[in-house]
């Protein structure tokens, strides 16, 4: 299991805490490093089950969950809803490798406001995270 927490460099302001849940170890590792370099505190989990475990034990604030919609052990929208039941103020951003977010996928996303399609650039991801955080990241 690869769950970690780290904050951006000491000179960077904390832009918010992102909980990244994705089963692709390489993508998760690169994305977490890039987000930390941009000043975000990042916690991570590699599965739906592990995400729920981390949420139970993590005592800090989580501003946004960045979650793959298609995890091997759970549908991301269902897991995100369970996470939000515990932390209702947490924003949700879904990632997907689907070319189009079709009506079936869209309905499964419930009231999701933010979806980022893979592959995404750091700039695209940060832009969506800033919107999800309500401008907090750009004000930091």
C-alpha cells in the first residue's frame, strides 16, 4: 500500500489538501509530486477500500478528493459519496480515461461539478482544483 502525506516545499504556501485516489501507481506518484511542488498538501490511496480506511484515520482537513471514477474495487462515485457523507464540505473532482462523459457516466457522477479527463496536464489539473477549492488555491 502506498499511502502518504506531504506538504509542498517550505517556501510554498499551502494551497489546500488534496486526497488523490487512483489505482495507477505511476500516475498517482507523478501527480502527487507535481501537486506537492505546486504547494498542495497531498494524501493518497490506491483503492476504494484504502481510501475509506485513510479517511477514518486522517485527522486533518481535506479540501478536495481527486478520485478515479473507475477503481478495481469500487465505483468512484459511490466511494466519493461515502467520503462526502463523512466530510460534507470536501469538494470532489473525478478523473476518467473515458473519451466522452456519456449520459450513463454523467448520471453515475451524481452532482459532480468537476471532471478531469486523462491524460491531463498539470495546468489543467491545477485549474480544476482551483475551481473546486473556490479560488482558495489561487489566493494562496
